[in-house]
């Protein structure tokens, strides 16, 4: 139940990758047959990724994943356009791949505006437009939030950016394969993608860069990726990524229909059977597979460990498991107090989850929450007040 963190590689994807480890292993820069086979595989993969988002294949650049794509988009545009301006706009609920990159740029002479979001995690379009100055060079707002599943008004954000002559980047890591995307229709200039969120291999992703975007090369060295990202290409993973995105986008409606049914059942069953809970994220404008609840009077880490003991993998709104005592920046940004944000749980569904598994999770959640709350003096006080 943690498919937003990662997904298994589907058999069809693995089968597509295997020949490029042993049989067609040539360096794509080599001119002999083995090399040409690798080059042809990359070209074919670039076409598939481009088709999935309505782009031109020449606008697709392969990376090691979403974080690298985010870093390249932000830093690359910032340093390439610093003579025009030094102002960047983003939001407070972005992935750390964006936030930490923006913090780095702030230490290097750039100004960054971090937009607030409402209680559902959506940016205010009026505030966005008012934040634009004659020094603004880039807007970066994520497509869909990785924690609470909220989908941003991407098309409207793109229109604002285009009208004001500002580049627009969106972190689409959670959205690709779950939402139909046409970069031209949505006015997107750059889009980050990652394979392992859509049943592809880890360590491979891509950055869509619209033709005409002024951006610095990311890695210097060889001539790979049109002289913008040096290094011998990871052919097997590129092929796997292409197969994964092709499969995800071919069956996107079918995937979503199943996932929405399971998601809504999970939300309903938790809300109906456990008291003092709050659904985080927009109730309708949310990813088809995302469920995020805050459970009052409970620590998220204890909830996660208890679920793990019964074979359920989830993610907490608390960052305790990553060595920090601070609750999620996303949950704090939507207005949750620290004590409630600490008791949050994200369950994210995937293609292989079943209705029986949803029932199993809810059944165990009821028992676990009851047991943990019996240890909470705060909960005992609430019961006595009632």
C-alpha cells in the first residue's frame, strides 16, 4: 500500500529490458552493429516517452530519475537566464527535489517566492500572478502532490506563465501514467518524470524541455543527450522506462477506474469505522490511488511499525522514519497542527492491490488505532470529557 514510494517492475517491462544487459549490450556511441542497436533502442524509447505526453522526441532528455530532472530544470534555467532575472516562484508543498534546489539557489544570489496553499493543498492563482515581477524567470509547481494526492490547476498555471513570458516547470513524477498529459495543451515548458512510479526500473527518468527553453547543460563531458547530459546511456533502463510509460498511458482509464474504486472504498471504510480522523488533500481533485488520513492521538511512526508487523506497507505524514522529528512540511502547509500532522498515514494503491487487501488493511487499522489510543492520556481525556 505504498505505491507512491515505488512500484514493482512489471514482467513485460523486465522482458523488454533483458536483451540489453547481455545480447545488445553495445555502447550507443559506438558505430558498429552492437552500438547501433543500443542507439536505435534509445531513439525508439524517446519516441514512446514523447508520445505519452504529446511532445516531440527531440524534447525528451533521459535522466537518473525525478530528482535529477527537478534539479536540472531549476538550476539549468536559473543560471542560463540570470541576466534576465533572478526570481523563481514555487510552492510550499513541493517535493524536496524542488525545495532543496531552490534553497541552494537562494544561497547563490537568487530570490525565491514560496506560495502558500489552501487547506486542500492548492495554490491560489491570483497570488501566483501577483508574485510575478519583471525579474521572474521560472515558475515550478508540481502536477500532483506525492503526499496528499492533490492535483494542481496546471493548465491555468501554464497560461499565467505563458502570458507573462515566464518558463513553467512541473514535477510530474506522481502524475505521469495516472493523468492524461498533453504538454502543449497544458502550456508546460518542462516536465519531470520517473520510471519507478509506473512499474518501471529505479534510477531512470526524463526531463521534457520544450524547444526554445534557455537552459544550461546538466552534466559536461560527452555529446550524449544532445550535448546537454554527458555519460554513457543506461540503455536497459531507458528501454524499461519507455515500455512502462507506454503501458501506463495505453490503459490509463482502465487503471484509474479500478484504483478510484479501491481508493474510495478505503476512504469510506476508514472514515466510517475509526473516529477522530481527517482526510488530507482535495476530496475530488486528487490522484486516483492516494489516501492520506490524520489519526488524532497517535504517532505516525507507531502506526507504521504496527502495520508493518501485519504485513502492510504504508508511509507516514511524520518524517520520524527518516531521522527527523519534524512532521511533514506538506501537512503543516495545509494548516494541520504538529500533533495531528505527526499522526498521519499515506496509503497509495497500485495495479496489483485487491479489494480483499483493502478490507484487510481497514480491519487491522481499526485494531491498531484502538490499541495505540488506549496508551494515549490525551485520548482518555477526550473520552472522559464526552
